[in-house]
C-alpha cells in the first residue's frame, strides 16, 4: 500500500508531500517539504519511499541494517 498527498503549505512554509507506506506489519510515514515555491519532485519522493520500504523489509526479515549512525 502506498499513498501520497500534497499540501500547498507544509511545516516549512512551502509545498509539502506526505507519504504512507505499509511494509508487512509496519506503516511508515514520510513527510517532505520545502521553503521554496516548488514541491519535492515525484521521483525524489518515490526514491525516499522505496529506500525506507526496503530498509523496513530488511528489518522485518531480521537482516542487518544497511545504514547506521557513526560508531554504531
């Protein structure tokens, strides 16, 4: 399940996009925004969503995360 909505004004003062993705038993919420007049392009939103979905699936599969904070 993937859903996305755009708003003319988000928390940063410019256009915003909110995406919800279900991966297995997890629902992820992703919010993007800008301070300018243009929304984050669809391709970038889709790339963020795909990356988060892939990482969530790895976690559900018990796999080691592909990214971590320094020193972790």
